């Protein structure tokens, strides 16, 4: 791959997915895109670049997806889910006692372990949420990971990563070598394709936004832009949850960290949220939590 081809791919990825590769990541491109080029019957990266330049739509999607990192697992990092159970949901139950509904957005949900972990937390809270309308929207750039998330089928290895055995037994059904999450939990989540670089105002506003381990791949300007748009989609008393290596500090004042709650942020200016565009074109499908 020539330096010009590498520069082309770097810019292409930044424009299409936000991925910000440093100048020395040729090996990463080669290891991810060479197999893709071969599969597409191309001789190598130079021919792949030519095809991209000619605007092949299918190839553009394949290249963007091949370069995403989809690493995830159930209850990843544990602490955010403890905060969800002990701080976020109790506060929301108090604040929304009148309307008894909650909207949660998992903004880079990958293969589903994160939104399903949230759904399991909510189920475990049982009686406190009985009769509540609960909407969880899981989005991701990659159609491939969304298909897996929708199916909710995981390997033995995947269910052994982070998922307590009692939850495996309670919420999954084993079929041969795989485990499928039960239909009730699957029905709690809507999966949608969404690129965080694009407008997401049509999703409406949320009480909780999990946006974890995706902004780390973006440059500062992109992060700031996304934070500012996330601030318009969150209720004034809502919660933003970021990954362990991510923060708003030094980037934007639209959110502030909650002291002693690592990874949790509150929107700063309620007027910003009040100025958000009205919910348009989304017919919410909500799960109503049944008693146990
Ligand atoms: C490392 S995974 C994180 C999954 C999960 N949030 C977690 O913390 O375990 C990052 C996910 O972000 C998605 N992603 C990358 N760029 C994106 C973009 N521009 N818009 C939306 N999702 C994106 C990838 O497809 C991938 O599934």
C-alpha cells in the first residue's frame, strides 16, 4: 500500500465512520482489509482503493464494517451496571412516577450484550417497575452486529464473559452449543442501524444514554460534536454513561461528571434540552414490564 493509498483510506474511514487512525496503522488496515479484498476477488489493497474511489456502495459498507471494533461482553466493566441499578433507575423511578415510562438508548450496542445486560438489570428490579413502559433502543453503525444482536444467540465463550451463571440459567435457553436470550428480553429492545456521525434527532429524547467504548475511536472535534448533539436528546435530569476511557471533561460543558459515580454524567443546561427538535416519525414500541 502506498502512502497515498493509506491517506485515502484514513480519510475515507474518518468521513464514513469517524474512525481516526494515526499515521502508523498500516498494519491494522492490511490485517482487516486484505481478507476482504481477497473475498471480493480483488488482487489487494490498491485495487480495493480503486474500487472505493469508483464509488462501489456495497464495498464502502464492507470496508467500514471491517474496520469497526465490535468487542463487547455482558456487564462490561460491572460498575456502570451497578450505577444503573443503584443510582440511575431509582432516581428515574422517583422522577417519572407520574408517567411511569422510561426511554433508554444504547448508542453503540454492538452484538447486543450491553442492551441485554440493561434489560436483565431492569427485569431483576421486578416489582419496582411493574406496569412501567420501558423502551430500550440499541443502535450501531454495523448491520452485521445488529443482526447478531437481534437474534440474541451467543456462544458458550460469549456467555462465560461477564454473565453471572444465575442470569444465564434464568434468561437464556441452550440449543446445542449456543445460548439464546429469552423472547421477553428480546422484545424489550429495538435494534436500529445508526451512524453517530449522522443526525439522530429523530430518535427523540431519552432518560438514559449509554454511549460506551465508541468515542475513543474518534478525534476531539467529532467527540465534541457528538456530545453536543447527545445533550439535545437527553432529558434535563437524564444520565449519560460513558466508557472507562472516555470523558466529557476538557471537551464540552454540555455534561458534567457526577461525583463518586465514575462514568456517569448529567446534562448541564436544561434549556438546551428544552430547545431540542420535537420527536418526529418514530412510533415507539415499548415493553410493558410485567410482574414476576
Ligand atoms: C467496542 S464496541 C462497544 C460496544 C459496547 N458499547 C460496549 O461498550 O461493550 C464499539 C461499537 O461501536 C460501533 N461504531 C463504530 N463507529 C460507529 C459510528 N460512527 N456510529 C455508530 N456506531 C459505531 C461499532 O460497530 C461497534 O459495534
